[in-house]
C-alpha cells in the first residue's frame, strides 16, 4: 500500500518512519515533509492547506491511506474532502475537529458532559470581558477561541494583564479576526501536566501510553511557552489509577458526547491534562498526534501502526483492546533542538553538522522537524529543528543516549533544554 502523511514537523517524521516499517507499506509520501522525511520516505511539494492538490495527488498515486499530522488542515476539512472522493484518511471531520479548533466548543462540550476542567466564562465582546476580570481572583487565563499555533493562551497575574490580553485578542485581533471573535476566561490550574493520546473510532477508545511534554523554553520550566521542547514516555505521573480516572471521567464522556451531538470522533484524541490536588482537569483537547509526544511514543510502539490507523479509519478499533498493543518496555526521551530565538523570531538556513555522528549512537533516532536540504546540505528551516530521541533500559540511560547524540549535532545558535525527563525522577 502507498501511504501519504500530511505535514512537515517532527511528529510527521516519526509517523513516516514508523509507517515505513510496516511490511504492508510499499511507499510513504510526505507533503511537504522535511530533510528527515526525505530519507525515510518521499517528499511531495504540496503544503498542508492545499486540500484540492492533496486530493488530486492521492487519487493520482492511488494512496491507500492518508494520515493528517497538524490541526490546520483538519479544521479546513481535509478529511471531509478526501472522504467525499472515496479516499481513506485518518483524522476527524471538520466538525469533530472543533474540539481543538474552537475553545468555546470544547469548553461547552466539557461543561455539558461533566468533564472536569477549569471553571470558565465565554465572551463575544471586550467590554463585558473587561468588567468580568475586575471581579476575579488571580491568576486567570485568557484564551482566544480559535487556532493560534499555541500562542492564543495568556496567563495573567493581575487585572491589568487580563485587560491587555482581552485587548490583544479581541480589539487588536493579534491572532486573527476569526480566532479572536470569542474568548474564554478561566481559572489558572496548578499541578503537573500530562498528555493522554487515545485512538478513537465511534465509541471505541484505545488509550496509548502516557507522555509528558515540556512546554517552557528553558530549564526548570522557565521562559516563554513553546510548542514543546521535549517529551518522554511513559510518564510515571500517569499511574494506572490516574489513567483509569482519566479514561472514565474524560475520554469516555467526551467521545460519547461527540457521538450524541452527531460529530462522531475518529482519529487521535489528545487530552492535555493538569493533574491537580483535586484530581485531573482538562486544559485542552487536540485532535491529532502531539508534537513532540509522538516521537518517544512511536519509538516504543511495537504494534504495526498501519494496522492501528486502518482499524480507526474502518471503524473496527474494537479489534484492538489496549492489552493487544505491544510496547517496548524501555522508556524513550526526545530532546528538541531549536533555532536561536525560538519561540520568538528566528533565522533559517543555518547548516546542520554532525547528523551522521549522532546516528552512530546506539538506540537513537534523530527526527527532523524544521529542516530542509539546500545545496546538498541539511539546513535549519523552522523554530523546532530536530527531535533527538533515544530508548534506554532506564529513563536515565535514555536521557544519556539522547544527550550524547545531541552533543554531536551543531548549528549556529542551537538551543535545547538540558533537563528533559527530570520531572519523572522528581515523581519516582
Ligand atoms: P491550551 O491551548 O488551552 O492547551 O493551552 C496551552 C497551554 O497553556 C497548556 O498546555 C498549559 O500549559 C497552559 N494552560 C492552559 N490553560 C490553563 C489553565 N487553566 N491553567 C494553567 N495553565 C493553563
Ligand atoms: N506538544 C503539544 C502539542 O502537540 O500540542
């Protein structure tokens, strides 16, 4: 079978790499891909929002399964467009992907389905929102309704910050007009974050192993928020008891509520959970694999990913009870190497050296994110550049291997956190 992966980040490289290992997969295409997906698959120069071009390519190549990486094409209806043409595609419909693309939709669904989340109010006008924040206890979080590449969430420690956030989102429309039409204002939750990804088809839910992301740019969770500077799997914070609670109080009611509201969810449901003293609370839902969570997750998955994704697409996920999934018992860690300046402004086109040396480190896979080939050299082409991922007999062995490989790679201005995985030790 020929497979197409849509996207160009580290998550997509991990998907391409894993799918290429399936004995039933003949070719893996990636649109548009990066320098890493070009090694493990074949890049196709089509951007993820060019839905008609993607459909045309899938038809021409007789693609047997398309897998959507990022959220934007889902929100644009890529799944609906493929299905209309009778093409098999993994991911939720445009309507179902509102769980991620509209915070108002997802918060209201959680309220109606009794899913634990931070207390919140929705506003469609700046004036009442400004009045509301006068009366709140701080900190609060102000969120733009729509997709904003993770930047539309602003934590505010006082009234002035909250009013400034409301103005940025609704008046100055810094995240776009549509994304800022509504805002959600909620209580800031305290605790440790956990990423729970589950395969979902209709009413069947197969949770994958728990992972933990590192959102802050700098060590000790300092500095601005990023898309994620590293992840590890499994996360010991996700004890069997906690996972059972999340299954029961979050995944099942959410999936059932989606079905009841005629937006049955099919794809990966990603619950970003804050583990508070009062129990787990949902911070957000995503409708796709997490980045960088997918890199250590797929490094450990032994089951054929193609079989799993096909079971979702064909609505026979009940053939895969969670105990049928096979995992490498070894933990995995992914360390993201980022461009100078990321998550702010950064320059592209810096030559990356040492990739071949890094490959020699045992149990390591270097997933590419923002990279491309220029004049026969691999150069930086995004904020998050590489996700150096390693397996180890213990988490500390995995960490050692990952950083050993990181140290062999160099590009001007590279920065990375040195404490990926340390939260797991603080736990255990
Ligand atoms: P969201 O896009 O809603 O997931 O928010 C992105 C990130 O902001 C989350 O992963 C958290 O790190 C942080 N965040 C969002 N909502 C809250 C909240 N209510 N309390 C604390 N942190 C939050
Ligand atoms: N790592 C966070 C995300 O994928 O949204």
